[in-house]
């Protein structure tokens, strides 16, 4: 379970808050979409909930433990073993092939051999199994994003956060990715929270959160 308690976020000490006292509980197994206009604070909130930004007022608790009390080692362990994140940009390493990029989290956890077959299964599920050995420069933007999504799923994380994961994909591949998210949610119990501008994809979530000017709207 993730709990956000009275979260405020300012980018400058004297600026108005971008996130304004949000209270939120995310239960294990939730499948959540976050929607709102550009600048509403939804991506900022996603970063706070995912521990990627710990500079805020209030508390974010993972199973009752405040992330602000965790040391660097504990935070890195949490992020590598239990959290997957899909950014708007893919952030692949150019010198590594698609399969090598996907396996980076497994390498960090000394599970490279155990995860290689699963990595190839993920490549198949995102529709680019035949491009496992290609470098990012030889993949389209949409293909690079699908590699990044597979990388986020390789450790079968307890939590998956995704910031506009289908923004660079056509409608067919976007649907494929949402189908994959639903499969992980249902088959593995992965808690999924994703930001989207696409109302149709937002409606696919079982729980929908609308962010309006830094607060949860109705």
C-alpha cells in the first residue's frame, strides 16, 4: 500500500505549490489512471508517489514506512526490486542492444541469467521480438519506448508508474501496451499508476484520478 498524506510540492521556496495538500491511498493491485490538463500537476504527483522526487512537504509511505526516513541504500533497493517506471522519454543506453537495455535492472540485482528468457518474452509481447539485438539507433521512437516499457517490467515490480507511456505510440501499439499493463495487473497483481492525456486509455483503468490545479478533482 502507498499512502500520500498532506503532500505539498513547490519548485521554489517562495512559489505557489504545484501539489496542494493531496491525500491519497493506493491499495495493492490497484489499476489507476491519472488525468488532467497540462500543468495540472499529475506528472509531478507521479514522481512524488514513485520516490523519484523526495523533496516535498508531507509524507509518502510504502507499507507504513515514510520514504523520507529511508537511507539511500534502502531507496535504491526499493526502486530496483519493487518499482518500475516508464518515462515520457525512453532513456535507453545507446551502446546496448534492446535485450541488454531490458536486462539492466536484472544485472544490478545479479539475476541476469534468470531473467533472460523473460526479457525475450516481454519483447515478444510488445511486438518486437525480432529486434532484440538491435541498438536503439536502429529502432524507431515507438520501438524504443516499447523497449523501455519492457525494461520497467523485467523485475515483475510490485508497483509500476508510467508517465504518458503511450504518448509516442500509434493507436495499435498503444492498445498493445495497455493490454500488457492489464495482464500484469491481473496475472501478477502489479499495482499500476499511469498518467495519460488520452481519455479512452484513461477510462480503461479500474480507478480514475483527475488532477485539477494540484488537487484531486471530481
